[in-house]
C-alpha cells in the first residue's frame, strides 16, 4: 500500500460464518480485475477471484476451522472451512505473497451482485490455467506483488 492510499475495507467468509476476513480495496477508477481461471480446481469450484497483497488481507476469525488442500506443485494453498467446505480465499501459486479472494464469498455478493467491489468496477479476465506454465508467468497481472527478480514459478 502506498502512503496516503485510500482503501475501502470489505468483508466476507465461508457459508457457516466460522471463517471471517476483511480485505482492503484501493480506490481507483481502474477496474478491479476478477480472474476467471480454467485450471482444474478453479474451473470445478468456480473460484473467480482477485488477488491482493497479503498486507491488505486480515483473517478475523476461523483460523482453527481452516483446512488446506494442495495439488500438482503444492505451491498454491487452497484454504477451506472444515465445517461447511467453502473455500473463500487461498494463497495463489502465481503470487505467494498475496491472497486470492473468492468474489462470491464477499458479503452481499448474492444479493448485490458483483459489478462493483469496494467502489471499483469489475472487469472479468479469462486466465488460461490449463496451460499455466505458458500463460500465467508472462501475464502482467501476476507480477504485481512479486518482488523484483523473484520467479513466479518457484
């Protein structure tokens, strides 16, 4: 976060509300990129998400209710509630220093829709997760939070 940056905090969590969190969305006229990935997990679970730096994510409750699932390279940490089974956020392989927030788990998503999040318009961006090695590391959306010189394919 830049000094003096204006943020809007939005809340969300799992279905049973055991896991609760807050995320800070920076104010901007630029659309918030919501990623629609077709990898094996995101596609099957419909995990449309946006990625923020971990400093803009606060887990408010439910640490003891979280279970983690990994696959393939085991770099992504898919966190889900052990009580209701909902994955409301995860640590993405592409940005291990960030958090992927599942947009349908934001409070009000079912009733208010998802055209605006945190005061920002939403832009859906298709990501070719089935060909992750070729498409994701070269995509500028995934270099936002990774320190200079670090590899996103570690």
